[in-house]
């Protein structure tokens, strides 16, 4: 079993579940298919599972490490964003709504996506590769955002929250009233608020 499934914290874990999206952060594994680093690139992307009939062995020597996500909200919480090659429409929409939701950076449509990736890198992990979070009231957060409640990751959707697991989500629960740690990067939360709707697993 390979260590290539991603949880909402951005950790790489082992699971037989394949997920509904793929992604990568560059070459993370060695010739024995063992994970040796958390990331190599600052462009952490989310891809479709199939694209133009391309076939490739998973974790091939010297090639990027294929990562898998339960759904797109999970990938966003981990710090990924849509790929401009296999998900151009979603990537373009993400950039548009990101610019609208984060005007404080002074970016515009001509700003390269690398500039946004650099912001995401600051929001996803710190200098010690630890997950960066911030505090917010759950009822102030948009659909698709992940929070931590009682040391567990929960997805917010339709005014309720759902416990994440590698196989799927638990039953709907009421949102707590106190401020909680938010796993989804702050600029991505603002992107959701301005109109980007991530793809949920049903």
C-alpha cells in the first residue's frame, strides 16, 4: 500500500481508497516508492483522474508522485488548487474568484499563477512544514471549508458540518458556536466566498 492519499491537513497517508481527484507537489518518493519529502514544488495542483487517455505507473522512479484526494474540498484544505492543463476551466475560475476575494495583494488577471502559489505556500505550511490555520466562527465560513472540531477535520456544507474520513463523510452535525481552527487556507476561503464552488463527493 502506497503512502499517497492526502488528508485535509495535507498529510500523506496510506489507504486503499483511490479518491476522486489526483494531484501532485513534484517528486516526493524514492526508487522504493517511499515518501522522502512533503513537497518539492510550491505549485500544489489538483488534477482529474483521467486525461487524454494518458497512462502512467503510480510512483514511477524519477517521476512526480501521484497523490489522491477524497474530493476537491479535501484538496483545497490540504493546500492544492486546480491544474491549468487538465482542469483549465476550473483553474481559470479559481484564479478569477481568488483575485476577486483577495484584492489586498494588488494582483490582476495578468498576474502569473506562481504569485498565487507563493501566497498559498505561506498559508498552507510554516517553516517547519507544520499546517497553518486561523480562527473563525464556523457559521461565517462558506461551503467547502474545513474546520477542526475536537481534534477532527470537518467539512462545512449547507450550514452543517460533516466528519471527514478517508472513505467519505459522516452524518450532518450542527455547527459549533465558538471560534475554531480553519484548515482551508485563508485566501481560498475568500475565493469560496466570492463564488468558486468546489466539487463535492456525493
